[in-house]
């Protein structure tokens, strides 16, 4: 069974700082991975999707990478803003593409 | 892009009543839909997988008589929490596998917050 770990559980940074969120997984037989954002009391917003054959995806100030050999994915946020404050979840799809395994998230606070 | 819509986003119900959550694929046909729930400070966990026109497959530990899942059409799946209790209060989210996107990508709804009082 896939196990997904996100470190750190919580992170607080001053505005403007670049930061990296980490996600590790135990089973390299993945179909794809997604990074999500979850605001308090609200739903999930998909940020980036990386297929198993890809190594990274970029969207604006966000860059996500995938290294299956080391069992890691990172989410890089450039020039952080207070509006980036949220919980960030990574999720890996099993090799059938059906079931997703979620991490417990990293709670990010960007201080103005 | 593809959109999966959940309704309601928030619902409060009294203990003992039933509540229904809808998951719709708005611009694609969803042959398979998935339901997850998230308890506080825990990760999202798969509850069940439903294929259009057939019975849902439930994960171990999920009561099928309590969490009724219906996938009657290619664009709609419903989750009904029957005889809800406060411990059922959680964040429920659906996802749908469509007929578009690389490798038939799975798209997530925005989720529904259930509070049972």
C-alpha cells in the first residue's frame, strides 16, 4: 500500500521568500501525482498534475517536480505571498490510475 | 478544462437524519467516480469506487449500508449518509475519471463539509 508523507507539517515564512514543500512516497509504481491547495473550511483546488512519464510541471510561481527513483516530489513556490497561506496536499494515483493516496498536508503561513 | 461539481459545499444536519451529497461531471462522461473523506488533521481516505450502472465497491471499514452510493448516470454520483451521527462530520470529496485528458485523468470536486449536530 502506498504511504505518502509530507514534511514539514507546518511552515511559516515571511512574504517574498521562496519555499519548498516536500512529499515522499513508498511505491514508485504511480500513475500520476497532483498537488492541491486546501483553504480552511473550503474544498480542494488542483494546482499541478504531473504524469508518471514527466519530471516537472510549472504554473505561474509554482513548480512541481517528480523523482520516482527517490520516491519524492517537491512543490516550489517562488516569491511567496500572504494569499498563498493554505494547506498543501500531495496525492499519488496508483498505477491503475484509480485510487489516490493523499499526504496529511503542509500548513503554510506567509507572514506579511 | 473538465469540471467536477459537488453540492452542497456545506451542510448541517441533525443527528439521525440522512443527507445526500451530489457529484456531477459537467463537461465529460464519468465512467468511474470515487468518494473520499477527511477527518480533522488526517489525510483524505478513499471510501468507495462506483462505476456507472453497477454497485459501488467499498473500502475496508466503510459501512455500505450507512454510506449509500448511487451512480445512476455517466454524469452523476450521489453519496447519502444515512442516520448521520456527529462522528460522521467530515469533509467528503468526490473525483471522477473521464473520457478525456492524458490517460483519462481523474478530476476532483471541491468537496463538501458535513456537520452533524
